[in-house]
C-alpha cells in the first residue's frame, strides 16, 4: 500500500477505517442464518464455508463460491423465496464491512443501487432474450460497471486528468 502524505487529497478521500468487529460479526451471522433458513443444516455448512472464504480470500470469491454452493444445495431448482433469502445473506457480505466507516449510508446506498441496477438488467435480459444472449448482456453490464468504477477511482485518486485536453496546435 502506498503511503500518502498526511492531509493529502488522496488520504482524505480514500483512506477509511477498518470495518468494526460488530459489523463483520453481523454480516457473518446474517450469512450463515440465511443459508441455514433456506436449506437447513446443509445450508448452515454452506454458509460457514462461504464465511471462511470471505474471511480468507475476500468478498468476490465468497459470493462466487456461495452461488456455486447454492447450486449444490438445490440441484433441482430453488424456491424464489429461498433464493431471495440467500441473496440477502450474500448481500450482507457487500454491506457489512462499510457499516463502521465514515460515510456508511452513502456507501451502502451506492452498493444497493449498483446491485439493483445490475440485477434488473440481468432479470430483464433473462425474461426477454435467450439464455446465451442474456448471459452476454449480463457480462457486458458487469464489465461496463466495473470499468466505470475503475475509471472513477483513477480520476478520484488524481492518476488521470479529468479535464479534456486540447489537441489542436496553435
């Protein structure tokens, strides 16, 4: 990690506190409880496995493996209510770490908005297109959102100029 001078724009914008222990514990309990409520004792085991991946490898891996475990728990298909319950538990993996930061409401709102928009795009694609086309639309939407977040980070850190440059010679 790069050390920035104290009081710099970069430090004041992006250096946040570590997540509080209570918010991490809240996310862990919610994750295991939702998996357990959806699938019983095997769900608790899947929730604990997902939790360990979250702790060891980070949120993206935990969410991916949580969905794979969800497929293993319900190989014949899943009830929409059980699916929504597990998705709420997985959503806590995104939200719980920011609860102890300086601006948790803005960060949580942005996270929920991004999940809702990408979920809505995926849902609309699935109900109106073939499966392969829906997968392509979903992958494209996630790629576009990821690049937007990456680009925003570059501009916010001052690594690129956000002002248009003049390319004409005078």
